[in-house]
C-alpha cells in the first residue's frame, strides 16, 4: 500500500481538476481526497497499490484538458482511506 500527499501547482483551479481527479482515482481503485488550496494549488492524498497511485500521479501531471500543471510536489504520508472524495474545506 502506497500513500502520497500531492501539491499540484499551475492553472489547476476552475478547470474541473478535483472532479476529474476523483473520477480517475475511482477508476484506478485509489482512495484519498482532493481539495483546492487558498494559494491556487490543488492538494490531494492518494492511497492504494503502488501501481495505481503512480498512475494517478501520472494523470495529475497533465490533468483535465484545460489544466496547465507546472509541477507536483510529492511527499510520502500516512493515514487510512476507504474512498476518494472531493473536499471543499
């Protein structure tokens, strides 16, 4: 089981990034959450089999069509998640 905290920087708010990431995580069988940050970035935690988490990170490097991802800061983290949710907090 792999758990990563992600900070996704670039043009990632207002482009349907969170909902697109939630759908992709669900498709891949990854649990965790995603939310917007006040600084304009998107923050997420992804947990699941290493290959599935890595695939979600690769998806996030591009994101939905109108996103322009500049970089992703990845940090290993801990926790236990059952589903992948889009947060508003």
